[in-house]
């Protein structure tokens, strides 16, 4: 599984999306990994739409490879979600917001239910 940290994008959502498609999307496409997970830093609600669309579009274009993304910056939540995604073989095209540190369940994803 490849983890690509998406950093240094502009604050403006349109500018951020443009730079993402110019710089990050090609990295995802060129990755030889069957599973790619993007890690976005927290941002305001104006970024959610383009991020969701970008991840879903990359997942469709690169199928059967799996592409997902997380939004957060807490190491424990990131590690737990990465571990969960490795076992979630049908999960692709999703943008997963991670719990903030103040959340009671911020220290890991729950068990996968059958």
C-alpha cells in the first residue's frame, strides 16, 4: 500500500484542486501499488467537494487498483485507518474524515463488521 501525503496546496479550493490534478494525480496514476491512500490535511468545508470528486475519479480511472483518501493529522488515527483499509478489499473511491483528537474514539477505527 502506498501512502501519498498531500501537502502544500493553496488555501483557495479551486487553486488547490488545480494543483492537486497537476501534481498529485499523476503520482497516483504512476504508482505501481495496487492500493493507494492519499492523506489530506484538515481543511474547511469548501475543500470537501473537490476532494471527494478527485478520489472517486481516480478510483474509477485506475480500477481495479484501489484509491482512497483520509483527512486528518493525528498519527494514531492515520495508522488505524491504514490498517483497516488494508483489510477492506472492496473499499475504493472514498474520502474518510478522521476523528479529531478531542473525539472520544479518535484513537483508532472500530472493528470491521461481517
